[in-house]
C-alpha cells in the first residue's frame, strides 16, 4: 500500500502489514457480528450472541497461540478463532443458520447456537489426529464458567507430559509439555464457583493455564459492582500473585482497547506460562459490548447515557483506527479502503453461507413438492394436498421442519389410498428418518472401532491356584496391571494417592508407579472431573475418583453439560474417554448412602453408567473401558471391599461386556431384576423363598446405560410371566427406567400374568446406623414379602396370606 511506502513511521513495513492485517480482521469480525444480529431480526436465524468489543484483545491473544495449544473458552471468541485460522467467516454464519453439514459448520454440525467453537481433534475414524500439528479448541458449552474445569485438565496434561519420562514418546499429544491451555471467560462469570475452584486448583498444581477475563463491566444487565468484590477480579485474586518465596499465579492486566499494550502483555504471559509452567490470570479491562448481550435485548435499556458515550469513545476498533492513523501513520484513505474491503468480505461470506444453507434445505422441499404435485392428481383428497403443498412452498426462509411437517400431514390423507405418490412419500420418509437421525441424533456415544460396545470380550480365567482375597485386592491388582500396561493411564482424587483411597483399591500403587500416576487432590469434585476431561481430550487415560456417589452432585453440571454431550455436540469431532470411579449403597447416614441412580440416568446420557455387584465384575468393566474410547461412571459396592472373592488369573486382561445382564439364579415363578449391592439382598431373599416353594430368576442388569442390549430379560419373563424391579433408588427412579425398558421397549408386557412391581427405597435418604439402613432401604424380608404377596394373588390356597 502507498501508506507503507510513503509514511514516515517508526514501524517496519512488515510490522505495518501485520498491524493492518490485524485491523482488517477486527473490522471483518465486527461486521460479521452486525450482520449476524440483522439476520436474526430478519428471521433467517434463531438467536445470536457475538464477540463484538473483544476483537483487538482476542487478536493479541491469538498471536501467542501455538500449534498444540488448546483453548477452553467463552461463546464470544469468534475473532480469536478467525485469527488462529480455525474458523472462517462463512463457517461463522453457517453456525448461525444451524447448517447441519460438517463442512459448513465443522465445530458442531448445526447442533449448537452461534459462538460455540471447537476444532476437530479426531479423524473420520474417530481416532486422535496429531494434536501437536494443529491449533486446538475444546468444544464450547454455554453454561457460564463451565469451561473452567476442563481448562484445568487441559493444562494439567502439559504438566504430566513434561514431567513423566514415560510419556515423551507420545509426540502426537505433546512436545515436552510445552503446550498452554488458554481459557477465556466473561467478567461476570468469574463469580461462579467453578471459576474459583479451577483457579485455586491451577495455583496448587502449577500448570500452564492462561486465563483471560474479558471485562466489559456488565453481566447481561447487571454491573460489575453486583458481581465482584472491589469491581475487579484481578484485585480479588491479588493474593494468588506469586512471590520470590511462594508459588502462585502471575497476574497481568491490560486495557482492551490498547493494541500495543495487549500484544506486549500477551507475549509476557505466554513466556511465563509456556516456559515456567506458572498459571497466568490475564485481566482485560475497559472492554465494550456494542450490541449488548445478545439478540434477546438491547443494552440501551440498562446502560446509562454516560456509559454508552464512554463505550462509543473507547470501542477497541475505533481506538485501534486512531492509533494506526496517528502513531503508525497510515493514511486515513488507506484505512478506509481496508474497512471497505473487510466489510464487503463479511457480506460475501454471509451470502455464501446462506446460499449453501438454503440450497441444502431446499433439496428435500423440491422432492416433496414434486410428490405432492403428483398426489394432487392421484389422491381423492386433492384439495387438502394442495393446501399442504401451498403452505410448504410459500414458507419464507424454510427449514427442514416445514418439509417434514408437510410430508407427515400429507401421509394422513393417503391412509386409505394406494398409489404411486403414497409409495414415493413413504420411501422418502424412511430415508429422511435415517438422514435426520444422522443430522440431529447421532454420536451420543462413540461410533469408532474403539467404542465400548465393540471391545472384544475376554472371559475371566480361574485355576486351582486362583487366590481368594478381599474385594479391594481384586481392584488393586486390576489397577496395578493397567498402570503397568499403559503409561497413559493415571488416577487421581481425594485420598487416592498416599493412602491408596479410603477403601485401599490403590494401596501401594503411588509408591510403585509414582505421584504423577496415582495422585491426591483437594476436596474439589467439580474440577476433579474437569481435570479428567481435559486430560482425556489430550490423549491420556484418566481415572477420576469421586469418593462417594453422593458427592457426584457437586460435579453433576460438568458431567452433564460437558462430558456427557461432548461426542454429540461435536458430531464425533472430539472425545474424552474418562472413567469416573465412585462407590455407593448400603452405608449409613444421609450423606454417604444415597442412591442417585435416577438422577444420573436422566442427566448423563452419553456416559455409560456401570453398576457392578462385586469387585471382580468392577475390574472387568475397568478393563473394558480402558480399551474403549467412551466415557463411563463405575459405581462400586461400598460394602463389598472386604468380602472375599476369587481373583481371576488374567486380572489385567479379562473384561465384562456392557449391556449384558447376568442370570445369578434360575427360577420359574418370578423374574427379579436388580443391580449392584441389591444383588446380595435379592439373592438372600430368593434362597429363603425357595424354602416355601417359590423359585425366583434373579438377574443382575450390571449396566444401566446401556441396558440389556440383547433383550435377555424378556426371555425370562416369557418363562415366569411375572417381574419385579428392585433397587435402592427412590420410587420412580431407576426401577421405573428399567420397567420402561423391559415392558415397553422389549414388549414384555404381553407375557405378564401379574402386574409389574417395583421395590425401592423410601423417598428420603437413609437415617444413621444399621437400623436406619434397614428401615429405609429394601431388606431381604421386604423382597420376600413382596414376592410372596405376588404369588398369593396367583394361588391363594397354595400361598396363604402372611398377615
């Protein structure tokens, strides 16, 4: 440009080109936000949330983001994603329109609203790419601060890769742990507990976590003084600042409109974080949000005239423009030319994205319109068909739902007809069902060759020399074998390290395998899970322990919002094969004996829920999951660690299949389906019932997600014609889930001669002591009397009433 040649500037030509390129990107990103908002108001998109006001800071951050690094961010990071080359403006608009084609929206395939970004870390076969050869963004979620637990894990992985010599060979995942985990968060979201928990844990662990806080002084309509003590998160966290004698954070602040200051500050932050593995809090202050929070409302409603005037004056693009003209000494007309070019590029990207989206959608509309044209002449309901067709073709900005609704409405009028149009419409609907399953419902679990349901099953082997040991020793041997076999395997959680967990499943393993492999953590369930998610995203195989099942509630949002839907929201683009280890049932007291299985089944679809009845089965499931790339929660029986079991000779190799119930006792009168610790309770009752001439077929479901994938239970019902579902959950919890699976999904209802029955705990948690357990949760006597009452209804003379 003539300005570069002619202007008397202190900057080199190369530097000026770089500055102008950054400015052009900032303008293009801003224009994309402005256009995006208009698209929503025009009805071409459903909702918009944009990164306007954050452009310059994000460009500065992108300058120090290297291959192998990971982002765990905030739904306003569009400019950053543009700057690192992992998002085009056309893809930004494709996501706004919810285009379900992966090439159009590689982040989410149209499954998430705009502003949710993620790179594809897996190839088309579901295997990890070479992550050190690309710039990576973990898949975004909307819940505020929900990105923070995962961010901790992404940074923790770098510490492991740097300090564990056995991991040096895994160059696809890390180069000596040099990778930084970049986090971004809005200032208001720093009020969330997840933020504080992650920040504290990062300081304790000393990991390369560079967290940028975009501070525009508001959280939707609420100003900073309602969110943050002293109105400044960097002031609040000043006590974390490292000193000459104490480890901690580096805290850096910069103004969001000052390009030079931001670039220099990020260079400083990167050097500290990457080289020293010291976490950095980067507080970007004095930012603006020109269009307000989202398309849901206007910021003029809650910002004063003085604040709006200040924001106009301190807009980062305006400030950068002034600096380029006054200090870099680029001619105003050259700056204007750049702006014109950038705005035009954004409009062209919008046009290309809209054209691609509408062409894709109209393919089906064209087909259905042609079928309805034919139906008008063949159907006796031609007038109704014409109405359906006209509704379809007159729709402004049609989506797939209009086409599907038209097809399904039309089929109603063909119910008593037989003609070519009906045949074509049914064929289309069947194909569309498969297509739309792929678009909207696929990849809840792994679809790769390493999926848990595809793991080759190796049965447990026993010999005359197989030892009988405490259940905890079975697990200890299993974990020891896993840690020995695979250097990527690690375990961490409260009390897991030095003492080997509260029930001794890891006893002695830290001493054998090292503190990096078997590690204690603080009391911070949410970020223990996040630590596992982030580590798994980077190729490690973590086992994250929740000390008791009840404590899972602390981590439920992270499990549900992040881990459970990861494969789904990326359509197979990312995976985090985390194993969550926990224990529950049959202990005493309100907070250590809960059975939150129903809660888990409802909120954690996408994570396998495994409920082994003993430690040998648990070990088999750990082996299965460590061979797979799915995530799972394994709930061990809390009262089973000191019960005797025969340890398999192939303890490190055998595995147990998911979704395959096991018949523990055959019988012909009643089928009882249960799982976990209840298996022993039911078996005791079944033995007692046999003395009274009643034989029960006892089935251990083993896993609840998935549940009886081969429909084994219905075969038992065909024999007994009666069924009971028993567990320790509250009424209407997991027993209702199992009932729906068997009676409705497996059609077992048609083989019943008696009503189906559930046996559950009381609606409250168990009171303290053995009496509290007995009078709260099902006992062998409860099982006995329920089964007996069922048989009394069938044959009252043979089984007279007990009471």
